[in-house]
């Protein structure tokens, strides 16, 4: 059994930076060499080849596999909903958690299809975070508790971790995190989310600008506390715990990517074991992924959240590993030219 990962305090994140586990270079090299011997023109499987090599490095074996895919959906509620920044009422967060538990949501179908074991982790839904236009959304102890809840939920024995979220209002949270971590015009990070009209989007931009002004500390964990929410902190905790256990991670869309920006700000290497599943239709997502230096696996015009894009990308990852592990080499198949 690997030791459970937890953070003693928020400063532990900066102490971890610079001391991160690296992928296994030998396993990655062996996987790359194997790709060159499989019965196909070199490079012809494109990014599927890169995915197999990426998985080999993190799993530390030439032929990586996915016996156990864990999917975690973290749910939280946000005080900033009082500012009228969302198309749906905050009660929908808890109602969707019930829907996840009954198997009725998109993420249930996609996890069933992709072979991921789904767990839903509601985080104090009856206690929304504070409205960040009035002060920090969370106290440091609340942030730490949510990060450790995320870490505790993530299974160090999983072969891959699929991450998602549910939290009405959290595209506003995501826009604030992006503006604080990456800069740029606030309006560039604001989009329709779950269906905001133009007037609501304009209000969202004003609310995010007010939150940035009210919470000026730009230290990464201060940003997470002041401008994030519990599901964002839990995602950060799960990403850190997965890293400690060398479990590769598939991040979902706009909200999930925004959630880990404070980790990126602390040390870009924190996200080396993370893939970005897809480019969300939320307008700021492409720019956000580009800032991380990552290329999304899919671009299907999706803007749901819940981990839906990440579960779909798991299917692509499984396909990559099926080819990598199952194909014959030129020598094995007696095909000339290898
Ligand atoms: C029924 C329903 C199911 C969802 N599943 C994910 N989201 C997505 O929409 C929310 C963010 O959008 P906004 O910031 O505009 O509230 C998050 O819960 C996200 O996961 C949903 C939203 C709704 C309404
Ligand atoms: O990409 C996402 O995560 C997203 C976009 C809009 C609404 N909910 C989620």
C-alpha cells in the first residue's frame, strides 16, 4: 500500500515545488522504441503514439495498461451566485449530485462507456463559499480541508485519474482564477457557462473584476483560497496526490483546467502528469490551454463539465494503449521494412 497523500498546510504546496516525482525515462524510451517497431509507418498513429509513451513514463512500464480508471467529480457551491451570474439556481448542484448517484447524468453514461469507476464527492454543499466580491471565498483552513478531501478521494492504485466538477456558478470562479493566474482582460475569460445571456455575461465580467480588486494577493495558494471554491481546491489536491503516486490525470474542460492554474503558477511542473481532455466551447479555454503549453486531445464543441470530456478522452487513451500493447512488431509479423 502506498502512503496516503495529504498536505499539512497550504505552504506545503510551495515546499513540494521543485521536488516533484518525474516520469520513468527508461520506460518512456522503451515505449518510444517499441512504437518504432510496430507494424505501421513510424509516427502514423500521431498523438496516440505520444499518449502511449506518456503513459509508459508515468506508469514506469514499457507497455502501460488501464485496469483501473478512477473518475472523480467534485461538487461545491459558491456564494457569488448571489450576484446573479448564472443561468440556473444553485440548488441544481445538489440535484445533479443526486442525479449522478442515480446514474442519470451524461458523466454516468460516458464513464460506463469508457470503463471508469465514478465517485461523486460533494463538498459542504449546504455551506456555499463566501461571495468573493466581498472578501476571500475561503479561509486557508477551508481551502486546505477541500484540498485534502480531493487528495483522500484519489486512489493511489489507479492506473489513470479522470477529473470533473459540478458547481453552479463555477464558470465565474474559473474566469477569476484565470484572470488572476494568467492576466489579460477579464472579459476574455468570461463566457456563457451553462447558458448566461449577454446581460448576465456582462455582469459576470463586472463581478470578476470586483473580485480581483477585492482580493489583490497573487500568491498561488492565496488565489486559490480567495477566488476558488471547494471543488477547485479538491481538484488541486487530487492532482497533487496523483502526482505523488505517479498516477496520470485527465483534466476535463474550462473549469477543471482553471482549477489547476494556481498549481501551474506555483510550479508549471505540477501539471506534467496531466492531459487536457478537450477544448471546451467556453471561449477562454483555448487560450488557457495554450498558456499551459498543452494540446487538447479532442475538440467536439462540448461545454458541459462534470468530467464528460475527460471520460471521452479516456476512450482515446485506451485506444492508444490497445495499439501500443496489442500490435505486432515488424519482426513478429514478418512484415518487411521495419
Ligand atoms: C443541469 C446542469 C448540469 C450540469 N453539469 C455540469 N454543469 C456545468 O455548469 C456549471 C457551470 O456553469 P455556470 O457557471 O453557468 O453555472 C457547472 O456545474 C458545470 O459543471 C451543469 C449545469 C447544469 C445547469
Ligand atoms: O468546459 C467546461 O468545463 C464547462 C463549460 C461551460 C459550462 N460548464 C462547464
